[in-house]
C-alpha cells in the first residue's frame, strides 16, 4: 500500500494544530509516521503553513497520496503546480528554464494575492477597532451627560427643599422683632392711667384753700 501524506493532530482542545507527515497508509491517524515534512495551523488568519517544499515534491513524485486537506495545502503552496510543470518537461513540452520561469511568475502572483489579503484583513481590523472606540466614546459621552443631568436635578431638588426653611426663619425673626412692640403698649397705658392721679393731687390743695376761706 502506498504512503500517505496526511495531518497528525497536535495541541489542545479547541486549539488544535497539525503536523504534516508521511506515513504508511495502514498506520492509524495519530500513530507512527515515516517523516514529518511540515506543520499547519488553522487558528491564524490566514492559516499558517510551514512546509518543506522539496521533500513534499519528492514524496509526490514517488507516488505518495495526499489526503484532501493536505492536497489543498500542497496546491496552496504550489507543490502540485511544480509537479505539473515537471511533467511537462518530462514530456518535452518545454524546457526546465521555462518551467522555472512559469513557476516564479505563479509564485509572485500568489504572494501578491496573499499580501493583499493580509492588508485587507489588517485594514478591516483597524476599521473595527476605530468603530469600537467611537462606540465607547459615545457611550461615555452619554453617560457623562446623564450624570450631569442627574446632578442638576439633585441640586434643584436640594434648593427646593431648602427654600421653605429659609422663609420660616425669616418669619421667626419678624415675630421676635414684633414682640417688644407688644410689651411697650401696656407701659404707655399705665402712664396714661397715672396721669389723673397727679391731677387729683394738684386739686387737693385748692380744695383745702376753699375750706379755710369758708371757716
């Protein structure tokens, strides 16, 4: 049975990464392998692929069969395209120099696409962060406005609660000022009542003089 190029699971639960290995087709998935030729981490965006290009190409030419996922990885890295060009050289369709030129052009185009994707993801991430900061600033502004409004309401309530106490104090002061005036009124009346007594004392000598004349 031919060898297989497949993934061997590593890492922890919910954060798995994989080794790209060449193993006997009869061996269990996570069992012993013949050679490790790379690693694949799908947890990053874009996914991180570390592949020994020459070893992968060598095993393909020897007849090793990749799994579907590994085939996609090899196609992404250009191993399958390189194998296709080598087949064209073997058939005499073009020479090895032309094959290298075509592969370099493909690799440059692929690298430009990957870089464009990375730039787009970075720009999207910055845009998301900017929107988050704007949303947080709006929330903070609304919160500050609500706090200021509440403080103004509390100040108005406190002012309204203190207003009656001030009027009562003023009323008490007025009552205290009026009380002495009420006490002075009887004193004037007593003076007026004593006035006739003096007049009677003045009238008594006159009456005595009239009595003496009568005698």
